[in-house]
C-alpha cells in the first residue's frame, strides 16, 4: 500500500470534522489525492475515540476504499500492527506509548479524546478523592489509562492504591451494570459509559451521581487550570515511510 497518502487523508478528515481552517488545499496536494487513491485500513478502538471515523466512512474521497477493523484488546491491536494489516488506528494513549517503547514503527499524530473520566456512585456525599478511603472502586483495564490516571490521583491525594482502597478490575459494561443494581458503590467510567450507566440505573430506581470529575482532580494536582488528561488518539503504522512534507501543508493551523 502506498503510505504517503495515509496521513494526508487522515488530516483531511480530521480538519474537516474539527472545522479547522478554511483554506483550499494546494494544487500539489489535490493532485496527489486524485492520482494516488489507495485502500485504507483503519483499526477502530471501542469508545468515543472512533466516533469521528463515521465522517470518514460516509464521505470518503472519490475512489478511496476504506476498511474498518474493530479491536477490543491490546493484543489484537498488536497483532494487526505486527502483521501490517492496518495503516492507522485509534487507540488509548497507553497503547501508543507501549507500542513505541517496544520499537514498533508507529507515530502518535493526535489526541482526540481528553479528560472524560468520572467516579460514579449512588452516594453523593463524596466531595474529594480522600473520601474514597476504605472503599471498593471498579476500574476498567489494569495498567490502562483509567487505572493509571486513577492511581496517580489517589497517590497525589495521600492514598495508597494498594492499601487504602480496593480496586476491582472489571470491564465497563460489568461495572455499569453493578452500579445500576447497587451491587457496586463506586466505579471509574468514561463517556459515554457514565451517561449510559446513569440512565440504566434510573430505570431501576437507582440515582447515580458523578461524584468526582477526574479532569478537575487532575487540574488540582497539577496546579494548572487548563490541564487536560490525554486519553486517546490515532497512531500511524510505518510512520518512517511517510513523506511528512506532503502532510504539513497550509491547512494545518
């Protein structure tokens, strides 16, 4: 597959969705898009990081064949990248870091999901992270972005994640379901899972609250009002083979 077009297409898609810039692409870039149409295979992680791909699929460039390859576990993404089955993929930031550190030729080209993590509970008396001492909290993915961020915030608030609280690792649907039936008191959920859990719980007569916004807690511990948690984005495979001069044209703000 011709990879010098891959990032061009991705940036066209991202800039179109975000509404960044109104300048017309250069004639040189337009000519490349017209003459080097290729098959584009995109790995799609579960969750909001992949939602924007809907625009790319429904309004592709003329003649471009886009194939989506869904994955759920890191090992699946690793296998696809090892076999060069995808040109690019959406992924949590932790996966991108692990792939890079293991020597894979990947490049993180954007962060599209920031700070959408919350502690949900039917107990609305919780005011700060310190109030979680002695509690059981469900968290998705040991060693993943939810786990790392939550553990970091616990430590910064004087709590030992392995002694002062009990972290229960379970997937997001399971955690949401147990919150809705009051089997679980606390869970760290992202969007849209936190909204879905709240709605499902309400149907059963349980009212859930976003007792802690981890984005706000992150800002507190960093001392920066505008600090955001980088959660997920896109990586390009075989990044070294990409002609970056083609990518960074005048449309990039």
